[in-house]
C-alpha cells in the first residue's frame, strides 16, 4: 500500500515536468511528420533576424522588432508598448514549455512579421535556434 502511494506521488510530480521538457520535441516531431527535414539552429537564427517588408505600410518587420536582438533581455511590443519577457529559456525557464502557447504565437507572429504563416521547416528551425539560448 505504502509503495503504491510512493509510485503515485512520483508520477504526479514527474508528469508535468516530462510534459514541459517535451513541448519543443513534440512540435518538431509534428513538423517532421508534415514533411520537414532535420532542423537547423543556424537557419532559425537567420530567419529570426531577417527583415520583411509590410506591403501596406512599407514598414520593416522582423522577429527582433518586438523580441529585440538580445534574447536574454525583455522585449517590447512595437504596437502596444507592452513588455515581453525574455525569450531565452536560460533566463526564462517558462519559455517554450507549452505546445498551445507556442502554436498560437507562431501563427500570430509569423503572419504579422512575414505576412504569411511560417512553414513546418521554418518553425522547427526557429525552435532549434531559440531552445539553446
Ligand atoms: C508585434 C510584436 C511581435 C513580433 C514582431 C514577434 N513577436 Fe513573438 N511574441 C510577441 C508577444 C506579445 C508574445 C506573447 C507574450 C509572451 O510570450 O511574452 C510572443 C510570443 C512568442 C512565442 C511564444 C513563446 C513561448 O514561451 O511559448 C514565440 C515562439 C514567438 N513569439 C516567436 C516569434 C517569432 C518566430 C517571430 C518572428 C517571425 C516573432 N515572435 C515576432 C510579440 C511579437
């Protein structure tokens, strides 16, 4: 009886951690199932810094427009002025731990920055770059 309790307690504590550590690999596996090749942090870094031109306003947009180039520092939303917590998981352990959150912001931020959704390959590359920061 006591042993069962220990096992159950261990499972309760281990489960959320396992899920967290997995968000990135889970998404990358999903992208590969959709046809992406192996992922490159270098390609992710290039895309992160790449300028795109908004056809309507002529404004230059990049991921760094809001997240800044130093991902260990807080960013600032270019439109609302709202502070964005640092993106680097090394200084912000909550980063990139929730599949739902990552998906939601990829859609929103790729559309705003690139004018289209990112491909599975691009998203996997971006995660490969961001996860090691
Ligand atoms: C217009 C401002 C803005 C731009 C440009 C922007 N982001 Fe973001 N991003 C945000 C905000 C706001 C959040 C949500 C708040 C937060 O997570 O701190 C966010 C969150 C994210 C997240 C979720 C992180 C997590 O912990 O789950 C990812 C991934 C992300 N952005 C990637 C990108 C990528 C890739 C680009 C470029 C294609 C980009 N962002 C461009 C504002 C921006």
